[in-house]
């Protein structure tokens, strides 16, 4: 008789991979934050991918409070974090963050779920994000053909010509890959026009450690957990230098020849991922890409998404507003 399956990877007790390939995933998570009510924003869930039963959550300000162009709402697609292994549009801090983005930016926010690892290893999450953009494209095309077509929430006052992709951590990694796949102008997604990408502490990796990775661990994050996320999410047998993890690893695209839409990178000064984010921005800047890097001194991973109604979160909102205005002009 063979030995009983045993745990080979354990993520905080909520996700366990067994030696026989079976997986235990607990949904019994006690969150430290509660969903915040904002009466200025309404939201609802929509199925966007029938194949994998994937939903997204739409957020929309009830009334416009700004004199934006033609009084149309821009669109912000928010991709949650969680090391590709955790997270959902329904998690309280993700929900609160999207509410804050909708009210603070006066934008329609689209927050899609994506398939999680290790049940669905990369590039599944990236593929699902592409499908979420295609869902948005289908809504735009339906409305173009018929003013009463598509989802009613996107009818009339939504500007498909001003779409922004915002990704947090692993969502930031996905946003990078969307920028590469879709290229400048996102022409294949007409009438959707992606104007720019915002990467909050993008979850990039590499075999060679950075100085910030070798520094002290964060309150909620350490190097052991980051490595475990990579082992669980990467295609089996691949290292952290695979292009899905390392934008400049072997086999990565030739960025010199790629045309990219503007990118904004935001990171906390005390993050383990800080050096990788800074290196990413520096390398692309050297290749004459339109990229900005903003570092918030003394802050750890998820400082905006986990506390999106703080004073410093207001500073982030103002930076996002400027980025959106500059890239739409």
C-alpha cells in the first residue's frame, strides 16, 4: 500500500497542495475589515465568462460630481491581488477599494475575478483578464449598434474611449501582461481604447534576489510566502525567471520594439517588491517608454487597497486623477 497523501505546500492554512496533486481550499476566512457603505456608488455582479463561470462586479457613481469631458464616466478595470492564489471581487478590502476608485475618480469600475492557482496555473489569470476586456468590448459594440443594447449600466454615460487598467500586486503583474498583449492603442478592442495602466506594487519575480527582498519581512508578507505563491502559480517546472514572473527574464519580449501605452507604477517604500518595481520602471524608461514611478515612503504592500479610505489613499487618488487626465488629453 502506498503512503497517504501529505501536504507539500501550505499557504496560511487556507490553501494546501497535497503530494497526490489534490488541493484543499478554505473559504472560511475571517477578514479584518468590513465592507464600507458608500451611498454615492451603486454596484452589481455580472457573468462575463460562461466557460469558467467567472463574474465581475460593476461599480457606478449615482451622479456625476465633476465636469469631465461630455460628462461621461471613464472606465477603470481593477484586477485584485493575492499571489494568483487568493482573492475575489467579493472580498471586503477589494470591494472597498473599488468603491473608493469609483467615487474618487468618478469612474465606472469593472472588477473581474479570474481563475486561481494552483487549480489553474498561469497564464490562466492573464487569459481571463483579456476575456474581461473582451466582455467590455462586446458591451461597447452592442451599444454602438443599438443604443438599448449591452448592459444597461453602460448605456449612454460611459466613455469606452477612456479605459484604464489598474492592477494590485498579482493584478499589477496581469496588467503588465495585458499592456504587452494588447499593445499601444489596444486597436483590436475597438471601441474600447485603453489609455493607460496603473501597477500597484506589481508582483514580479526572479531567481536572483533583490536588496529589498533580502531585507526585513513586512507585517503581512515575507519572502517565503512570495516564493510559495510562485511555486503554486507558475507552469510546472518553470522558474521565477519565466516571462510570466520576470518581465526581463529569458524568453521575455523585446521591449525596445514594443509600443506600450503609458504606465504608472506605485509602490510602498518598505515593500519586499519595491526593488523589482523600481527596476521595471527604470528599464522601461531607458527604453523610452512612457512610464512614471511613485514611491510612498514608509508604506508596506497593499497600503492603498487594504485601507483605501485613509489620508494617504486620498493622495493616491489625486495621482491617479492626474495620470488619467494627462493620458486622455
